[in-house]
C-alpha cells in the first residue's frame, strides 16, 4: 500500500523546492498607499521649512543686517584689523516713499558707515563721515575744518610722523600725489573753491580715523548716497592677525597632534575677548 503524501498541496505560485534546496526570499510586502502619501508629505514639509529658512536668511542679509570683517588698519583705534561686525542696514533710508514706513533717518556727520567702494562696488569699505552734502571741507596741518570751524575729533590717531603736503593740507596740497586716482584728481578741480572742497548733493566726504594711514576721500573721491549700506552695530568677534614670523605657524607639522594643540592655544590667545559682543561705536 503506498505511503500517503504528507506534504501540503502546492499552492499556485509556490516555488518551494521539493528536493531540499533553499527557498528563495519572499517578495517584499507592498507599501500601503497611505504610508507612501505620509512619507511624501513629510518630505514636502521639510523642503518647505528649508525654503522658508533660506527666504528669511536672504531677507535679513538683504534688508536688515549683514556681517563684515575689518581687513585694514585705516579705522584704528576705533575698529581694529580682525574685528567682525554686524552692520545695521535699516538705519539709513533712500529717497523714496519707504522712508515713511521704515525707521530710516538721515546720515549724520562723524558717524561710521559701511559702503561699496565707488571705484569697485564689489569691495566694501568702512570710514567715518566728515562732510555732508553742501559742506565746505579742508584740512590744514592735519586738522579738519568744516564750514570754517575746526572739527573736534577725539577718535583720530596719527601714526605717521613725517609730514605730507597733500594728506595734511587737503585740498591745498600737491594734487599729483601718487595715491590719488586720475578720475578724482580731475573732478576735484571743479569742486574746490578758495582752498575748500564743496561736497555736492547726494555725496559724502569720508576719512579714516587712522588719519595718516588711510586711503579715503582725499585720494579716491566722494561716496555716492546709493553706495552706503549701513553702519556698524555690533562687534560680534575679534581676532588678532597671525604673525608671519610665528615659528609655530611656519614650522612643518611633524607631530600633528602637538601642532593642532599648539595652534588651538595660539588661536585662543589671539582672540580679543574684551571686544566680543561689544556695541560698535
């Protein structure tokens, strides 16, 4: 009598090997439509959040505040090389109807501004406003006169002991100084009367606080109103410039761990801690 077949009946689609061979993997269960929709919705939410964050960041950097770094010593000792600034872009308004809605105000004499360099708008400069539109400006022996009166400037420093006819007696000095741009030398003649320079409409005369070591309006001209970005609001970080003769910086990193530790120590020593989160002058 034949033995009964104890194996279960083979179902349609069943590929179980009867000879003991291993079974192939079962196909994955299909993802439910509701789960796929939820996953797509989460991806869309994350993308929307990232797009909103990018939009807010672009709005802030375009209209409210922007970060800059001081690259030169022309504003010493008010602003130092290696100061990192947040610049308030809402302070000064342009000549349009938005002035009635936003907290804009006119530019004042002796305040510091950040602006696009007229000769190369890709560069950003920081200087102090000395002459407003309509002012009569002259320097005599390094002292600044505005509309006939000497300007009291407690913020200025003088680090060059050698006198300079053009720099110290602007605009009466030699107009052929090697640092004076050709375009400004030509334009200056039409603005100088009786030894004083008259600042035209929508233009500003700016100087660096480090008066003897600053290339400013004396050398390249006036700042157009539309080039002015804003004024420094906060020094959020400040770092001394590395010394080119520093043996640690120039030595090859044979011991990488020691080199890294030494660089960290030097970095912490170069941070001007007393200037961090300091309101800009």
